């Protein structure tokens, strides 16, 4: 780093973020050289001329790395409208990095070039009065969209992505066939419901992905998987263009997890799995248990018995010719007098 336009024999003092520079360095006149540089050396460097202690210059240092080869993927989730390519760096460069993107479809030599930074700028090159239309993605900065120049092409698309920054550049070139790029988004609005009076059945319904533009001309098939939470093994069913299915072999009373994937009928690969939904088959409501209430006990106690009444002795009446009397305790004295008489 050079302190402004001072003479080579000028004497200066350097500071970083307002403090003394502690990193290994070499100072030669107005020049500061850092011997070992890493991310800890980032900061605002200021130099002061020793003669008047006035700040002569400020330099913002941002340490970075040259880019490595970007990872590139291309996919069509809007077939047959077009496809998109996305890319990323496996390791950060820590400094601004731009991307140059070339998409070619031989033998027609259709070429599109895109240069991306904080704002993406796209240039479209024409060849034989045809263009490969390229559009920036409004959400993902490292993605561009390309329209298919023709359907059912057997010619691969060649994609070249070059990462460029102040320290260097690196490129990745790869080819994709149309049939391998087709991959729908997962099915949407997946719902699983129990079926009344069926203890082993679940009804599953769903919708085709909203991003798939022409379901009538390019129908999808579906792959359904389900399992009870108590088990790890999935059961699978492959379906045609139907958007409903009835599971008939569910375990009674067990909660199930259910997911779906979608695929074009002819080409491409299966989508990712849909968001999992949970459902439990219908179970019969338990019948209430009848219990004896206090009212039942009272009724039972007040109901006359059909058995004949038991004979009970009456006070003052002789039983079996005996002259014995039954006396209550509170008239004990009267009973004694009667016995004497």
C-alpha cells in the first residue's frame, strides 16, 4: 500500500482501524507491505506523515480469494416452455465476483451470453436470425432462464459458466440433454383423510404442480409412498395421471405419513418429494359403559319383595306356650314387677 503521492524518502506512520498495525510488515518510506495476509487483515488503513502528523491517505483493504470452478445445474420444471441454469461457488471469494454465462445449442450455433454482478446484464447474440432467449431470475441472482428454441431436440445444450474477480477466473463447461433436464416440481395441496366406517382405508388427493404449464398436453404420472409411524419401511404405488388414490391396507388405528412425487409421462426424472402429510384411519367411537346410579339403588330399596314376609315375634305375645315377655330397657322396672306378680 502506498501513502498517497508522497516522496519515496517520506517518513510515515500507519494505523489500521485507528490502532497500530500489528501484522508482520515491511515499511519502506511511504510504502507498507503486509508479509502474511488473511481475513484478519481487512480494515481501513490510514497513513500519517511524521513531520506534521497529518493524515495523508486512507486505503480500505479487503482480502479475497480467486474463484474456483462453479457448480452448474440445469433443469426444466416448466416444460415445454424452457429451462433454467443455476450455479454457485463451493468456496467464498470474499470479494465481488461476476459470472459470464454462455448457453449454446449446436449445430445451430445459438448463443446467449449473460454477465452477472450485483445487477445482472444480459446480452443476446443473434445467429441465422434466431436467438436463444435468456432472462434473469428476479429472486435468485445466480440463475438465468432460457426458452427452448425447439421441442424434442436431440442436440445437447452446452452451458459454460465463468467466475471472474480481481484475483482471477475459473470456468465450468457442461452439457445437458433436453430429456434429462425435465424435472417437475412436487405435487401440491396433498390431503389425506380417513374414510368413515372403513378402519383400514385413507383417501389421498393432490394437485399437479402449479409451475407445470400444460398438464393436458404433457400429463404427469405420480409416485405415492406411505408408511405408519411405527415402521421405517415405505409402501409405494405408481399412478397414471390420476390425482387421487385410496389406501386400502392401512393398519387399524395407526397414524400414517404420506408423500408424493411427479414425473413427465415420457421423459425426465422424478420430482422431489412433496411436503409430508399425516392421517389416521377411521376408528369406531367407543360405546358408553352403563353404571349403577344412586337413583337405581333407591328404587331397588323401595320396591316391595315378592318373597313372603318373615314372622317376627310381637311384644307381649307368647311363643310356643312360653310365658316369657319381651321388654324394652326403658320399661325394665315394669317388667320386673310383672314377673314377680
